[in-house]
């Protein structure tokens, strides 16, 4: 067995070992910004797939092709299942696409926007509608309390 043949098999095995990104079983609710983000990710995945196809050396491209294929498959599925859900006024209730401020027992005030799973980024103040925090707050009004992570919080603002 030649060394070149062994190397090709190793790269092929590495590419084959890449697992698909899990697709959430929850409804794929998205805000208009979330839909734009999914479309941008899908375009980037298509570009990466095309770029991987154009490269000539199979030995160096197998992993890039596998990653591009996985991303393309994931973002295609997310785009196909996306349910555009624009925020609607709900008489002061916490809702998908809206923002909510809470005050914790220790006095910290935090503001979160409830969005789709793919656009959630807690570091930027957005949480997924299926997160425990969002589930505890959805449907509540300003002044009401909820239990979040075993602690009582008060809703101080709803936008």
C-alpha cells in the first residue's frame, strides 16, 4: 500500500466523521432580522460549497467539501422551516420578538429580546424563545413575577 493511498484514506475518513449539525425539534420561529441572518448564512454556505468544488486537489479539499456540505444542508433546512413571526402588540405581555427587562433578587436588572434559535446570542442580549428564561417570561406582564433558574424575578418593562 503506498503512502499516498493511505493519506487519501485518512483524509476521507476525517471528512466522513463530520457529524451533521442537529436540527431543533422546536418550531423555527424567526424575526425579520433572523430570516435575513439565515439567508446570509445559506448564501455563505453555497459560496463555500462552490469554492470547495472548484479547487483541484482532492486530498486537500475533502474536509472543506464535507464542512461546506454540512453547512449547506443545515442552513437549507433552517430556511425551509423558517416561520417569519413579526412582533405584534400584545397589550404589555412578553412576546416573541419583543424585549423584556427583569430585576433579579440581588437587584441586577437585565434586558433580553426573545428571538429565534439561530439568532440568539445572550452576550448581545438576545435569547431563544425555547430557552428556559424565555419560557418562564412569555405571556407575562410588567409587574408580574416569574421563576428563572430557581430564583424569583420581577418583570420591570415590556417592549
